[in-house]
């Protein structure tokens, strides 16, 4: 079973940038794995930010997230990333990485992003 592991969250000043990382515990990304980044703020539903297909790197973004967020992967590091620019007060949340392999979706524990003034 795939077990995603997120890292890179933390406290950042408003307007700042942060890059989150997703790896697979005890394994590797393979073939047509689809990696997605989601976030969930307190009291709100989990929302998808972007997805990337591991083998060809094709990317898709939720319209509202396009522009400030960039999803990419490093094939040799075996990691997927979410780079976030211009973080604002609406961005604090628990950010999750998910991996869809075949019909099974696995989730990480999330990494917290906090924005300060």
C-alpha cells in the first residue's frame, strides 16, 4: 500500500512563499500514479489544489488555485512538490498529498501551513 508523506509546512509571513514536498514511505512513485495536493482549513471542506501524473508530468489546477500554486515532480528525487507564492490569510490549512494508484487513493497525514502578518 502506498503511504504518502508530506513535509515542508510551517509558519510564513503574508506574501511569502513555501514549498511542500510529498514522498512515498518505504517505496517509490511509479508509472501512472496521480499525485494530488489538497488542503483543508478548519470548518471547511477539503479542496483540491492541483494534480500531476507521475510518468509524463501532466498537470491540472483548480481554477481558483491557478497562478499562485505550482505542482511539479522531481523524477530522480522521487518527490512531488507544491510551491506556493504570495501566501495570504485565506491560505492557512492542513495541506495533504494523495496518491491514486489504480483505483486506490492513499492519503498522507498532512502538513500545516500558517500565515502570519
